[in-house]
């Protein structure tokens, strides 16, 4: 059966980009695949600006609660916290000896996040995609449901797997499976509502451009009504010429499971006001059941903790033998 792995960082509240770019696919893929989902807390400590030790544990639990609320089903899938398995960090070291300095330096996310920081940037931020490769490869994932922004990281994981297999295994008996990214048909890159040329991001300067998964309906409506569009008035999908309208069209398509072009044809000529209201309604309806379920689950954090403990045990059953296999392939002496 096809194996799936994906993760999300517990830094900031999950937003519409996380939901449409990744979570929607996480949930759908459970139908016919073996899925492993992870709160990647070790990734969330790589930059001091986003790491607050006082809130990290609570955020980790909240994000796991969010994952359950969107529909991750712990009966079918494995849900766990990355730092509960030291195998991820250990496998990262093995991959550090396979990954190249040059390829890591070129990663777009590293370039963005390290810009202007000079030598002050952490080694963890630089090494971040190698840890991500360990996450994915430890579970022999074939598919990785993520937003567009993660594409380079998944390609790197694939390159590391290929290089490792080439150096330490045979084509008949590879140690690692080569993964590929899976993106949704629309909204693989949800843009900031106030600046539709940059992606919606937890680290954005203003929250007016971000819709949190837990935002109240009134707030969602207000944010979408004040989304930046343009002065032309026509509704069509053209990311370069009409980034704001295109972004809203993609959000509407993803929220209603309809085609972008069909929606553009339907709303063109009716004005931005009517269109924005339709987008707001669709998003509110999409989020309503998630918010209801979140409220129920948040009432019983002990149950979420239990799910995560069970998930860690089940994750270990897959990760431990994979890591052992990799160490053996590299020639490390097994403990006698
Ligand atoms: P993170 O925590 O930044 O984001 C989690 C997921 O949400 C997607 N996403 C978006 N999709 C569409 N539009 C957006 N504006 C948007 N913003 C975020 C991301 O693509 C991602 O799928 N490095 C990863 C976490 C990670 C991971 C992994 C993912 C660690 N190990 C292994 C997959 C497999 C990250 O920082 O995602």
C-alpha cells in the first residue's frame, strides 16, 4: 500500500494555507493509503524569533488537536510528535554525511529566513531540510502531501534517498524509498490577503492578511471583504496580472471542490463585492465543522496526549528498523 508522511510546525496558529495546501490532502489520503502525520516540534526550534520555550509544549498539543479536528483519524493513521522519537535526530546525522553544503545553501526557505542575519543564523536552520528528509525517509513514504512552498525540500529528500541508496545499497535492495510531493489542484500556494504576491504565512507582519483556522465567522468575513484585489473589476484567473482575484478564486475552488475557470465564468461581471461574499461564506462553511470539533477535543487534552503517546509507539515500530537498516548499510558496528 502507498505510504504517506507529512508534518507541520507548531509555530503560530494554523491558517487557511496550511489547511488547503496540506491538511485537506492529509485527510483525503487516509482513505486508501497508510498515513503518518507529525507535529514537527524540532523544526520549530530552528529560529529564535519563532521559538518560545514557554509556549512550545502548549502549541504542540494545540496543533495536534487541530490535526484531529480537521479529520486525521488516529484509528487509521499514525499521529505523533517528532521529538518523541530520537530516531529523527539520529537519522539526520547520517544524512548530514550524505547531503551537500551547496544544495542546502540554495534552499529557498533557508535563503529567505537567513537573509540579513549573517553569521547569526543557526546551524539548525541550515540543516532543517535534512531533518525533514529524515522525517519522510524513516517511514518509506512514497507520497508527501504539502503546499507548493515545500517542493524543494521534498526534492532534496528524494536526492538524499537516491544518493544514500547508490552509495550504501544495491538497486535490488534499496534502503530508502524515493518520495514525491503531492499538491492540491487549487490553493497549493495560498497568498496573503493583504499582499497577494507573498504566501500566507504564520510569520507575516500583519494578521489581517491571514485567516486562522480558528477565526470567528465575522472576522473571516471582514478579512476577505478587505482583501486586496485590483481596480479592473473583472474576475479571471491570472496570477501575474491579477494576484488578489486569482488567490480568492483558488480559495473558493478549493473550499467548494469546484474548478477555478468555472467559478471565474460564474462570478465575472457581478462585481468584487458579491464575489468576496461568496468566498467568505465558503470559507466560513469549510471551517465551521473543524472549529466545532476543535472545541470538543480541546475540552479533553488528556485524550489528545494519549493519542500522541500511542502514535509515538506505532511510529517507532516503523522508524527503528529503518534506522537500524541505514546504520548497518553505512557499516556502523551493531551493539553486541
Ligand atoms: P509548515 O509548518 O510551514 O507548513 C505546513 C504545511 O502547510 C503548507 N503551507 C501552505 N500551503 C499553501 N499555501 C500556503 N500559504 C502555505 N503555507 C504553508 C506547507 O507547504 C506544509 O505542507 N518544513 C515543513 C514541515 C515539515 C514537513 C516534514 C512536511 C517537516 N518535516 C516532512 C512534510 C514532510 C514546514 O515548515 O511546513
